[in-house]
C-alpha cells in the first residue's frame, strides 16, 4: 500500500523485536483480514529528492490530442515547465494551473471550442475535471506518464452503521503522475 502509515493484522504475532509471524489459515478460510491506514504520496513530499521518470510505460499514459490542440499543449508545457528535475518541472506546471486558471462550475464556451482548449486558452475557468485533464496532458507533454483519477473527497463516517456516505458535491478528479520508485504520485 502506497504511503502505509499503520496496519493491523490480527493473525500476526510478534515473536521478536521486528520479527512477526503470520498464523496459518484454518481449514475453510480463504485469506486474511487486515485494516490499514495509508496516505497517497503527494508531489510536495518529493521536493528535494532524486526522482526519475520510468523508462517504459504503456503508450496510453503518454497519449496526446491530435492536431492543433496537441501542439498548443506541447508549446505551453515547454514554456511553463522550464528546466530542472522532474519534480521541479511538475511543480511549475501545477503552479501555472493554480495561478492562471479559476475554479468554476460554470463555463460558457460561446464559440463552441474544444472544452479543454477553451479552458486553458480562452475562458480560463472550469471544474476539477478540466484541471485534472490539463495537468495530465501537460505532464505528458513534459515527458512524464500521467492519468486522470476520479473519486471522492470528504464524506461522513457513520459509526453506528460502519458506513462512509459521500454526496454528489464531494465527487472529485485529480492528476497522478508515474515516477520511478514511487509509483503514482498526486500532482
């Protein structure tokens, strides 16, 4: 588990300092149950560390739009990323998105442009999916494999039932980049 902070495996017995024994399964059992707490690795966690980009990755993690939009994204990434380590370049891309674009659930796109092109170069406002897609494509244009992730933020835990409940307004999208030795890192 990435960012593992704690784990509880009731079938584990400590036999000596730093040495644990996993008990055998009883007949009819098909595995172990464990609880864990983890935190994803964030790009900020890697500042000042030696980080590299994986050599071989599936081509889908580097795909770019065809045509003019692909060229515009490549040009923007070249200007924004500057020089430096992969982490420094990715931080500049993220900073560009944070400082030049506004978060909004409302977009107009009166000229019916490609939605991402409208977001980045014209209207310059949009919701998390726009930010996540732009971040992933700019990272790819900078040579870093990336993906867009969808999930939930927040939520309410109801102890009596043991359930988390997420509301529609807690849906979210974000960018993750693939870094050697770290796996998927939240941009």
